[in-house]
C-alpha cells in the first residue's frame, strides 16, 4: 500500500512546500505568497470584476442587501443591515479535481 502524501495545512508548512517545489528559499516563498495575497485583496476590492486565481477560484467583494431575520433564542423578528462580504467562488477546474 502506497503512503499518502502529507498535505501541509499551516502557513509555515505551505511555505516550506512552496520553497522546495520552486527551488527557492523559504523567505522568497513567503514574499511571493504575500504578494499573491496582496494582489487578491486589491483585485477583490474591484466590486464588478473581483480577482481570478487560475485553477483555484475568484475572490470578490459582494454587497448583501438588508433583510429581515429571526433571533433563534426568542423567535423575535430582527432587521439585518446591508453589508459587504468577501466571497471566494471555486472555479470549475477545482471543483472537478476535488469532487471527481
């Protein structure tokens, strides 16, 4: 039986895996990762477009309208204010790779 590849789930583990795969230092891997996150944040602020991370998904800022809700403890109707939220929508390639 073949061993399963251990996938890193912490930032330091991910940075070590990126550094090894790219043949660069961990410091350089962190710099590239941080730049990618900066690009995604700036791109997501463009409400209409968002920011596409190829083979992963789209990061975008979405406006949620005001709505009525219900307090689960008391059952009382409450008003929920309109707000902006960040959405990450998985692309088809990612869905196919994960779901098969």
